[in-house]
C-alpha cells in the first residue's frame, strides 16, 4: 500500500515534535552548568537512519543546521561499527564539529538489529580547557590554543562508559564536575529520545520509516512552493564585522542569493579571507546560519526537517572566514554566524520584504570572567551571553530583552550570577535611544555592569557592532553602536570590541549593547507611539526631536 493516511501522518509528526520537546526539557532539568541550564545554550533533534533531521526542538537554531554535516562524519567513521548502547561524541571543528565548547552527542537507536535513527544533543560546555577560562577567547590564533579536541569516538560502547575518554576530559577542563555533569545530562536526554522513538516504532511498526520519508518530502514541498513564489534573480547584500581583535580593519561578509524556480543558491564569494583571530566559522556553521535565516521567511507550517535543506545550496570559498583551513581558530565563531544571519536577512528582505525584520543587536555579547576565588582557592568560570533586541518589522516595533532570532536562549538572572560567582551586578537595564528610528522602531539594547569581587581574574569580551551598527530597512535608521567600558578606579575608559585582559578586585566592566535597526520611514511613525516611547523612557525627548522632529 503506497497511500499515506493523513491522520497517521499528523500523529507521527506530532509524536516526533513531542519527543524533541521532551528532550529539550530534560536537558534543562538535568544540566549542571548555568550556561546550559539557565542560558539554554543547547540543542536537541531526532534523525532517521540516514542522518536526516526529522524534527528539532525550539532550542539553539544555530546548532541544528550543522547536524547533517556532523552526523555524516559519524556515519562514515562508524559504518558497520554501531551497536545498541553506543554513544558517539565529537567537538573538533575540523572533524564534524563547530567550536570546541559545543560537544555533539549521538546515540544510534536500534529496533532489534535494525538502525531506526539517532537521538542527538548538542551542549555548550562551560570549559573545555585551553589557554583561557571558558575556552571561548576571540584572540586565540590557532585551534591548538582553544582546548581539548575530541575526534568522533565512542563515549559509551554497547552501554559501557569509555573510562579513558572520560578521564582525559576530566583532567583537561577547569570545572570537571560541571562538564561531566552536563555530559550526563546529554546522555540521559539521548536515552529519552531513544525510548520515545522506540515507543513510536512499537505503535506503527515498519510503516514508520515510510512516514519519515513522507514527512521530509512534505517539508521539501512546502519550501519549494514558497521559493517558487519569489521572483527569480540575484539578490546581494554586504555586512561587516568590526575586526578580529588583532586588526581593526572591517571584515566583509558578502552574500548573493540566487532564486531560480523552486531552488535557492546562497554564495558567499567576496567575503573576507580567514583571519588571525578566533572568529572564523566552519562551513557547517555557515550552512546552519543560512538555513535558519531562510526558514524565517517561510510560513509557520513548514516543518523544521531535512526537507528544507534540500532546497538550498550554500557555498563559501575555501580559506575564507566562512570556510577556513586548519589550524585557524574558531572559538568565537558565533559572532560570524550572527553576521551571516544579518547578511542573508538583508538579501532576503529584497525578496520577501514583509517577512523579514531589520538587523537585531548583532548577536549576543559574551562576557567571560574566570579565575580562582575563596579559601581554599577554587576555579570559577563565568560566561554571560547577553541577549538583546530585534529590529523593527513590517508591522511591529522590535522586541527588547529577547534572544537573537538565530537562537532560543535566555539572559542569566542576576540572582544566579551573584549567588554562584564573585561578582556584583551593578546594573541590568534597557538602554534608552539604542533602537533605530523608523515607522516601526528597533528594539532597545541592554546594559549589564559587573564588579569583580575576587582578587583577580581573566576578562574576555566578545562584542561587535561598535563601528558598524545594526542596519535599518526601507528607510529605517540604524541602531546605536555598542560599547565596552572598564573602570579600574579612575573612571570609565572605552575598550575594544574584542579583548582579553587581566583585571583586579573592584574592577567594573560595563557593556552597552546595540539595539535593533528601524523599519520604514521614521516620518510615518504614529505620533502616539512616539509619545509612549518618551513616557516609558525608551526614547529621550532630544532623540525623538532629532529622529521624528520633521513629522507633521
């Protein structure tokens, strides 16, 4: 029988969505480190036996589009050598991974001797060794400085833990209890995915894999239908990264989207060569950034599965910042992924203007502070990922205090920061006048101000949009630029966007985040909305007069 029952199709689709949602909650409930448990820097998905994504949870989208490349490495490396109870891990950017803190975990799911699929969890670990606490510095110059590289290997073999690998990890990270605890959370979550997938198989039997094929085809059909409605042509956009921390020269990200029939080609020829600093991004990560941005232009009913990827071809020159050669450093590659998102979104806005927003805050800013504290001295690694603002949209203002569209993350509560780390939070607020003016204003960026209570620490700042603020669309203005400031006791001074330095007790670090760009002509903004912004302290009277003063 070749026909597909629509009710069975809907039940299986919903069943897969429920599985990944349950997996996502399991990570949140069992993870040990704040960066996973509270910031939510993790992702989960379920794949079929061929490694094709069937469903993905509402977790970090930047991770998930990189799963196909990673699982292809696993399937190739372990062809004929996967058995029930096996669990594969990897983090090497040049062997299936993205950057070292993101550890992929794959558990093959067997129904008897038959491989049914894979349960997948990716988590950003608080430390994987290397030259600086947190393993995320933007001023590393080669991959060997960035931490422990894990080639694809079995963490569990037929249900038995690989004690050698676990010991190597334990001895090479600063916070082994948290790292091993988060690996346990990933393992427990993979087991949940396996258990629930087998329940689905027990209910539907051999027909299940046929419906998997249909579900992926359905994702492809809806995506091709949307693309076919877009006008054929080439659509170009260029955005910039401020610099790599060594050179202040702007780093171009150049995108050309070609629409032809029901397929998209996204080419990044013209983008910067790979750079000295650690903001290079693997091609798998660039693909993921591209897929998720195009997904933003599709209708909500398009399933998030491998069918979407079939309709999109992504290319970037070898040796570029978007496809670097070994041993280029990649620890801070997320920043480049955010700019890929902004660049693709700028090109897409020419194709589907009502679907896309102006540029957001530029991606989260990372403030990492690590050192030793207390008696006896114990290591601490604080990693704050400041999520800020969306750009204005075709019918709404941008949102503030929210995750970047490329992620589904959360700001770390100040109560958690002060309870767990030798830090005092002196300010956590919206930044007035930071959103770009427009018919629909950009969202406001955030301000976070920290005072160090330990005797000393290493500070790492990974920020951007100092020199190239988030762009507006269709006449909307750019957002305010971001700023890093430090006070060592003699008043605030401005720091570069990317910096690593040693700081002492009572040093104050302040980050003022960029806002989102505006959408549409500011002179078309509703006067009541301007007055409400002033009354709520989001826009000062002076800025309103400057940006909207010509409004009648």
